[in-house]
C-alpha cells in the first residue's frame, strides 16, 4: 500500500505560495474555494491540491514533510466524515495546521467537526466552523498569522475587516432589499 | 517530524502472533486489555503495542506496512477523541482493521466512535462499541475471521459462545445473588 | 407469530456465493447495492435478499443458522432505525457479521448506527459508516477477509486500492472539471 | 448457535403471572426491580427472568411464542446499548411489549432509547423513559392495560395515583425537610 | 385563560369509538392519519380531534376526564417540539396514553421524542417512533391492547401481521421492481 | 383524576409576593433555591411551592389562573426530564413564565431544555440555562422585568451587576488563591 | 478594530419604540419578521436593525448602552451559529434581553440555541424556540412584560390568546381542509 | 453597565509577554494552566488574566484593542457554556485568537465547543479540543505561529515534539507499569 513512486508534488507556482490549501476529496472544493477566494482577495499566494488521508497517505506525509521547506507558512486542510487529514498533517509538521470540517451527508458535519477538533494534547489543529464559513475563516486566520510580520497583509486584512463592518452599518435595515 | 530511525518494531513473539493489538496511548490499555484477555482465552497469539497516530506517525505507517509480512491477519486498534489510528492503519494496509472507540473524557466516546466509523468509501474500518465491550468484541470478531480456516479457533469460539449462553440460562433469575 | 412454513430459502446460485447481503427492507437496496457493486467488481460471488428482523424473524434465524453450511463466509446486513438485523444475525451465527447503518428519515442514521454498533460484549457486529459509504466499505472489508487465503481476491483488492490512489493523484487539482 | 435444548422455561408461579418482566442482563435488575416493585404494590402477579437477545436468542423466541398461552397479558422488557430484546419480542408476539431503555455506560442510555423506540412501522414497542423512571412507568402502564377489564386493578391504580397526588399536595413547601 | 365555555366535545360517533386520536395541531394530521388508517384497516372504531395542550388546555383536561366514560380504551396523542399533549393527558386519565413524536422542523423530532418519553415515575406515556412509523405503530399497539379481550381484533391483528410477513417473503429480492 | 378539592393554595405571605417560584418535584429545590436566594438578595418578595404538572395538574391550572389576581408578576418554573410545568403554566396565564431546565440523570438536562424551550408559536416560555445558573438567571431576569417600573429593584439590580463586575476586576489573576 | 465613528444609531421613530428587534445578519430577517409581525398586530411600537456582534461590536455596545434611555423596554435579539448577540447585549444592559436562536445550516440551530441559552449565572438571556416560532414567541413574551402596566397591551394580548384558542376549537377536525 | 473607569490593565511584565491567556472565570484556571505550563516549558513569555465577556465586557474590548500595541502576538481564550469570550475578542482585534472550550457541567463542553467554533464567515476563532488537551494544544499552536520567525521557539517546539515521540517509542508496551 505505497504511493511513494507517484510524482505528484505540487508544481512550484510563479510566486512561491505561502499557504497550502488541501482537501480530502474533489467534492470538498465547493466548500474550500471559499478559502482560496479570501486569500486571493487579500493578495496571499497559495496552492490548492487534493490530498486524501485515506487514499493517498504517502502523499499526505510527503506534503507535510516538504511544506516548510517549500515556503508554506500555514496549511488549511478541509475534510468530511472521519476527517483525518488535518490531524495527520499536524502529526507530520510543526507548521500551523488549520482544519475545516466539511459538511457531511448523514451527520451534517458533526462527525467532521469532532474528528478534527478533538485532538489529543501534543498535536494541535486549529479548527473552524463547519462548511463554507469555516473555510473562509481559515483563510482569514492564516492571513492574521502572516500579518504578524507582513505589513502588506496586515493592511489588507484590516481593510477587509473595516469593509465588512461598514457593509453592516450601511445596510442596517433588513427590511430593505 | 520523522521517527524513522527509532528501532521500535515489536520483537518477534515465541509463536508468531496472528493478531496485532495497538492503541494510541498507554491509558487505552485499561480498555484494550479486554481484547487481549479474549484472545488469550481463545488461544490466539497476539502482540500488544502503543502506536500513536499523532505522536508516532512513522511507526504507524511502518506497523501497517509490515504487518502482513509478519504474519498478522487482523489489527485491532483502539483510540479515543479524534481517533485517527484505525483509519490510518486501514489507509496503509489491506488487512482487516478493527477499530475500538475508547471512551473519552468530555464526550464519552461519541467523538471516538464517529472519528472511527465514518470512514469514506474505499478504506474500511470495522467498528465496535465504545469502551470495554467494543474491545472484547473486536477480539471475538478477529477470532471469527481466523475461524474461517482454522478449526481449532472455530471450536474455541463455538465453545465460548455456548458457555456464555449457558451462563445466562443457568442464572435466569436476576433476584438471586 | 411464526413464518417457519414459508419456503423462502435463497436459491443456490450458479457459483456458490461466499458473501450474503441482506437488508431489512426493499428500500434499503438503494444503499446496499453499493455493497453488491463492489463485490461484483472484485469478482466475489454473493447473494442478495431482504430479511426483516421484525417482520420475518424466523427467516432471520434460519438464514443465520444455515449460512455457514451454505458456504457463506461473511454476512453484510443493512438496516435503519431500530436496526436489529445485524445484531440478531450475530446472535445466531459465529460467522463475521458486517453491519451497515442505513440513513433514516428523522435522525439521519444516528439511530441506525447506535443500534448496530453498541452491541454488548460477547456478540460482535463489525459496523461501518452510515449509508452508501458504509455499504461499499462493508464489501471491501468482506474482501479483505476472503483475501487472507484467496490470492485472487487479494490481487483484486490490491488493484482496487492502487487504482483509487492513482485516481486521486491523477486529479490532484480540484479546480479542473 | 442454538439453545433449544436447554430447559429454562420459567416455572409456573403460584398464581399465574399476568405480566412478564424480562431483561437482557442480570445487571439490568437494579433498574427493572422498579417495575416489579410497582406491580407488587398493585397486586399484579408477574414473573421475572433474564432473557438475552444476543446470548440466548432461542430462549427469546420461545418466551415470546409461549407468553400468550401461559396467560401473560403484557411483557416488560428492559435492555441497554444496542437494546434488541423488546423489538425482537414484539417481532414474535402480538402481545403488548413495553420497552425500558436501561442507562448505558458511555452514552447514558441514548443508544438504548433509540434502539428501542425507533421501530419500523408494523411492529410496535411501547417505550418508556431511560432508567428507573421508565421501569416504574412500564409497570404502571401494564396496570392501565389490565385495568381495562379488571376492576380490582383499576381501583388499585386509581388509589396509587390519588396517593401520589396527595403526597405532592401535602409537602408543597420544598424548603421543609 | 379559560376555554371551558366553548362547546367542542367530539360528537358521538355512529359506533362508539374505542380509540381516541388527538394531535396538537392540524398540521400533525399528515403524520397521524397513519394511525387512523391502521385502525380503519383493523375495523377499530376511533375518533379524531385536534387538542392543543398549549392553545386549548381546558379542552385537553376535559377530553382526558371524559374519555373513559365515553368508552375510549386508549388515547393516541401526536405532538411535535415541546410536545406536552401526551404527558398532560396521562396526568389527567389512567387510561393508556400512546404518544407519537411528530417530526419537528429544526430538530427533526428529537425534541418531540424526549418531551414525550422522558416522563417522571408515576405518570406513564407509551412512546413510539418519530413520525409516520410511530403513528402506525401506536395504532397497532392500541389494537394489541383491545385484542386482549376482543377476539375479532385479535384475529384482524394476527392477519395483518401474517400478511406483512408474507409480503416480505414474497418479494425477497430487492433488485426486482 | 381530579385534585380540585384539595386546599393547597399558597398562604398569603406577609408582603404579597411578586414572583412565584414553582418546581415539579421537591428534589428540584437544590437547583431552584438559587432563584430564591437571588430574589432575597434583591429584596423581591416571592413564594415557593412544589407544583407537579403530572401529579397535580389541577393545582397547576389553579396556580396559573389565580397568579395574576394574587399580585404575581412573573412565574419561575423549574422542571426536569419531560418538563411540562413551564409550558402548561404559560398555556393558562398570560403572565411572563420563566422556565428553568433542571439537570436530569440520564440526559443531563438536554431533555429538560428541549421540553421547555421548543414551545410552538403562540405560547412563549422564556428559557434559561440548565441547572443552577439558569435558576439564578431566571431570578435576575424577573428582577429586570420588575425594574421597568420599580426604581428600588432597578437600583438593587444595577448594584448587583456592578458588584459582580468589580469582583472579576478585583481578582483578575486566577493564579492567586 | 473600532466602528465608533460610524453614525448608525437608529433614527428616532414617529412613536418612540418600546421594543428593539435586532439581528446578527440581514438573512435573519426571514425569521425575525415573525417578531415584528406579532408586535405590529398587538399595536406595540418597535424598531428593527441589523447589529452584528462580530462585525459591528461597537454598535452592539452602543445599542445596549443607549436602549434604556431611548425608551426601549425589551430587546429581542436573533442570531445563528455562535450566536453572541443576545448574550453580549445582556452584558451591557440590565433591560430584559430575549434571544431567538436562528436555524443554522449545518447544525439546524442546535448551536444557536446552546450559544444563547447556556449563559453563566449573573447575566440572563431569556431564550425561545429555534426559528420562526421562537421569534413569534419572543414578541408575545415582550408583550406580556409590557402588559404588566399597560392595560391596552394586556387586552390586545388576551384577545390574541382567546382568538388562537377559538381557532383551534373551530377547526377541531383535522381531516377537513 | 460600564466598567471603563476600573484600572485593571495587566501590569507590564518583566519581559514583555507575547501571548495573552485569558479566561472567563477563575474556575477556568484549572483547565487553562495547561496552556501556561506549555508556554513556560517552551520559554514563551505570556500573561494570564480573567476577562469575563459577560461580567466585564468593557475590559474585554479594552484588552482586545490594546493587545497588539502591547506586543501580544496571539490570544488564548478559554470559556465554558455560552462561551462568548474568544469570539468577541476576535471581533475586536485582528490578532490570532485561539479558543479553548472549557468542559461545562451539564453538557460536558459541547455547548462551549459549538459557541466557540461556529463563528460566522468574517471573524475567525481557531478552536481546540474541549478541556485540558485543548488548552495545551492552544499553547503549542501559539508556539507554532511564533516559530515562523523565531528560531529559538522553533527549536524548542521541535525538541518538544521529538521528545513526545520518543516517549511513546520508549514505552511501547502498555502492560509495563
């Protein structure tokens, strides 16, 4: 059961990505594109890849082992059901791993949430809300990490937050279409 | 984050074990000893080892990769909380993997159960009840697999089942101490 | 309340089936056909039958009592709600019984899951995920049992697992349709 | 897996019992004695027996098949976890079956409750609260059935209800010891 | 807050009904008609009425107080959400009360189920499955009570059960349309 | 099943109480005394009484019908399990009814919470947290209602809130005993 | 992260509103309009505004601080998911705060309910049912508070309750369209 | 309801702390000391303070507004029940906020978890496991953030992870005391 020989390392992007977005299945993209969209809007380079904990475990390990050297500063990992991807990435890298529970069919993502958040002491996964809101917030949180020593990201993040505050204030009456 | 160099393969037992019992933490032994006790009673050789998905991921992969060649016919894996051990073993070996959800502190093992049982299509984990009953039953189930082509195990298993039936029938009045 | 006299034993298949797929209701077929499809793909002979724990309890007992003699090596049982079929089969046969919780209407299969997995010590049911994923995985798990002493099944199973790994690696970018 | 030959029919009581109290395990007696105590207090003859759905399935069937002829008018069945006893009794007899979910260790009886109450259309089990309250109420409910054509039971039941009302009214101030 | 003066007692039916079907809201009829249909099929006279615990509490009390004298032998009560109707009927009559949890919008009937089944010791409500299956089974259970001293109902009930067994046996292959 | 004739109206207190604290069972007092203690501390006259929805339904109706005329301005009702007391009071009076879910044995008060809070549109119950915190907060909320036109209560409430803020600020270091 | 400078205080309404309806997002209006509709029907002046705990925290504080002086007597706050709006309003004002859990996408409002109702002792939020029923009931509960010293509201509320009782009684047969 | 005038800003520590640990109540310290202990072990300066969202909302806002300027790089916030502290801090600062659900009495921390993790899109809180494991992991995660541009922290973190791996490998046999 080995997938070591398969050449599937992500190609080096034009500008080296600082955030990796991975997900357990192609169908998770509907959710995880929210993360990509937010990073795009904030001007943060990122890469996107399907990495299945259960179907491509060797790729998972390789991804985690090489991420830091490739310049990745945070990994956003989305998965549903018995969602092992974020936790196993965190087992293999000391980089910040941000887990997004994808809404599952039968249990609506409660299984995904518990599988991701209930990590034992020693190996942390930062967990966000079930579904699209969680994907968006994982991206914003990754930005808040990068913003600690990147003034440009900090300004973009602050601007985003001001804008969303202004949007609420500008449309305070919900009865108006 | 690699533990490849550490020499921790289980020592070869006197009689080569046919069942491997692994668990994510030493504290899981209180639960998992039920599995060992049942295998002992049925005369089935087994080995016991702590293998942590999150703290020793490389050992986990090595254990799964080598189990078949070492003569293991089924792996019983107990874990609690975000219980990734059974599912990751199943990702790395086509041997039958039997998962035992260990009762967790806050959520009483509901998290362990969902993390183990809700595997995606393609990589199965046979899941048993939360806690000691699940550990015992995983052992009995492993016996039922071995019994398919081992008449001695089959007889031991049948005898066990007859005995437990007889025990109920012999003490049918619950009011008697 | 006896259904002993009704002649409904499954007809002997052309090639004697090694796996029995039973389900509590015709409506469970939508889920359970995933198990049949996987066994077909792996070339494993199987039989399919509705056996209701509550409406045909005598058939259930007869099925369990005769399965071993008929050459069945594992029983896959799907049921929803108060899903008693897998557990009662396991009470009547020492063969491996694999339970599939069918997604129920009100509680989404959480009732099915708990009714199947929470068996008391002494009578094991190997439980899989709620719904179609669980049905598929029960079939793959049955194959992993048969593979222990059937090299052809082992090769088919290994090929299936390699193929699903390759599929992920070949479509690693979720943004491509 | 047959227990047909074991002679364990309940001995005929002095006065033929009208209610059968069965339970899946001796340990359920702590809960189910509440049912026996209420029936005693109401002067309703009953019998008590351990009948395990999973360890003594043949006894279960025999019990259900013979209950009506032995004069039983209602069966109270207590079980925990994957609690199949009440539902399988109901599958084998058209007598009223009253299910009591015994509080389980990990899931506090939520598993027992769902396993008993979520029966499919066609085979009813009347379900009561988890634990001792449910056992007591199953007995009171059995009394309400018998009271339909037994004036003595009716009077005993009405007296019990008046008494419990009076008890509340007589101790309306919870601050007094 | 009194509705005593409103003349809404159910009109006396042609043949005095033996089962009362009540429900908290008109919208519950979609579920509860399953109870009526089963009673019709078994030839058991019944009445149907909306009785809201919260909007017509006085009617609820009057209904419970008069049911026995009007010849009612069992009350089937369906309600959703904070489902107080069955329990309050049981508080006011010693007749058997059968509760049906109607599937609610947000919590899918888990709230309805717990509100009905978790009665305190002293006042029993026999509870059935959430939704249509529970409504059907409450009717069948009411029949099992009446069957205790009504041979005609007993025969109708036995015939129904035989028929549903035969239906399963006659369509044992789920792959046939 | 009537308890009309029993004379158990609460005796008129020295100063007419403005808040009624009722509970379904004497054992609820351990929780509900938190409500009484807060009202005492705020100088708000109140009365305390056991009123069981299921064992004393007539008293419940009488209590609700007479509360307004007796000067009660809010009713705090605590109950556990199938907690019908708050909702049935609200069905019988237009006074504000404040429900406190008492922690239950098996389900920890989740049943109590859902039975109280999930009222249908038309009959509101203001619900508070499970257990002692909910009882305390129901009292504070009753005070906030009375404070709307009682300056003395307003001042007492404001003082309480300032004090609890100061308490946190004065002990901001949790490491100091 | 400050929104102090943004001028978004609600404009003074023609007749000073006595109830404030706020919600965390424009999308909550579908639920919260039920509250507005009931207040309209009862002739109770109210205002409606989006106030987001997370996107406009300063507005939230300002709203709470100024509400009493502006004549508001109760605040109805609807929010979903991690619903912090009602609790944070209650932290900043001693006015009665009524929380409405809006049904969320993944967890159907169970998250909203627990986030609102499980307040610690000291800061109460009166919580109502998940969704539209809760919004309607929060309005009726606000009316019950105002009715304590406003005879006109009291009459309107009593009339509403009589009418809803009469509606049930007038359509007691659910089989009639 | 203002606590602006109270002078409770944390005193400037000897070495300016880079991580703030706050908690809603003194009783949360038993859990949150795990975070402090891990930071101590890694040599990361931190401060500890009780900040109650509900009892000291102004302090909460002030803390969040000033944290960045004071040199704080991440805030670890622990709270139980309706746990609003992490989310409201995140509403007021763009710094990374790490939420720890403290185990609550009735619902075992499920309420705390959902209140913290289910944040709406736009304002992220990184959430960790319920209880002590979550507190420890929040500290390790904060370290992983600081390690991105602090080689000393990176080495300390790597050493910690190697040590915990070695600990498992060195005690692989759970049967040895």
